[in-house]
C-alpha cells in the first residue's frame, strides 16, 4: 500500500502541495484531477522523489520512501516508474533500444553503453512492445513515430522496470482524441493485467470517470475530493475547476473499452 502522510511541497511562499494524506491499496487505478497548477505534477514527482517533500512522509509497504538515499533511492525509482507528457525517448535510437533502457537500473553500465543486452532482455522488450501493439515498430527510429505511438513505447519501457507503481503525469495532454484513448487503454491494461498501481494526472474529468477506479481531486495544493467517480458532485467539481466546471460537467463520461487480458508476458 502507498501511504502519504501530510505530504507538502513549498516553493517559497507558494504551497504547491499542502498537507495531502492518502492511502492507496495495491492495484488501484487512481485519477488525480484538478486544474493546471493545482499541485498534481508536484504530488507525483514527490512520490518518485524527483522533487523533495517540504514536509510529511511517503510510505510504501512499510518502506519510508522519504528517507531513501543513494542506491536505495535508485531502486525505489525503478519500482516507481514515471511516464511524462513529453515521452522522453531517444529519437535517434530504435524503439527496441528505447524500451531496453527500462533495464538500466538492473545491468552494469558497460552493458548498456555497448548495447550488450541478453536474449532474455530482448525477448521481454519485444513482449512489452507486442502487448501495447508496437511490436512491428521495434526497428523504427523513435522520432519517426506519432505521439501516441511514442507514448505507448514509453509505457512499454516503464513495464521493463517491473514496477510496483506507475506515475503518469498528464500522459495524454499533447495527443489527439484517438491516440488519447489508445494510450489510456494501454495504462488500463498495465493496471488490470499486471495488477500495477497507477496514479494518473488528468485534466479531463470525462477521461478520469471512464478509466479510473478512484478520483483524488486537488485545488490549490489541497485535497478536496477522494472517492469513486460517481460520487463527484457538481459542488466539488466547482471547487476543482472553478469557472471551467460547467464545461467539464457537461461532457459525457468516457467509457473505457472492455478488454480480455491473457496471461502476463512481462515479468
């Protein structure tokens, strides 16, 4: 279980995250919602320790994440995969090499520098690409792919870390509606097939309602909602979105497409 105890992040006088406490069981798909600047990205970056908390604690299955340093911190970041809006692929490298980078924390540096990947590692990477419909693009340069394809490669790379937790920071913000659905389906697949806990920052309430088991709403860094998508009232939506609430509530709730998941391919 992931537990946040009074988590805070201050930038001078500005409180980006202000005393957030949450308990998230393994295997949940949690949507973190709210306007831009509400503290969503700061919250995820603290969980991964890309940003240092000003106060509070992060616990995962009894491990005090806020106390980790050095090698232990690197191990935590391998268990806690980040997916960003901008993909962060190496454009000049082929897709398979980008996915194999998800194993960097597990192999000696000389092996990664000279691309000395084992047959098992290559097989796992190809299986991850196949899982997200990208197997046919393994030999393509990453910068030749569309945005949606690049984001699916980023998810496959995250799966190579064998993570306990995926943190997705606005993963569909730069995508068209069709690719938005494809990428959200891929995250849902990682969650349901592998039982990986997913925290996904989303601006769109209809996407959050369609894909997430639970919604956590932030406004001005504070937790103002924590519950099932069906429990999000118009009053809470106004707290979260202000003048944008009418537009958000008028949008029909998105329906995640049902899937049947075979036995997991990636360890």
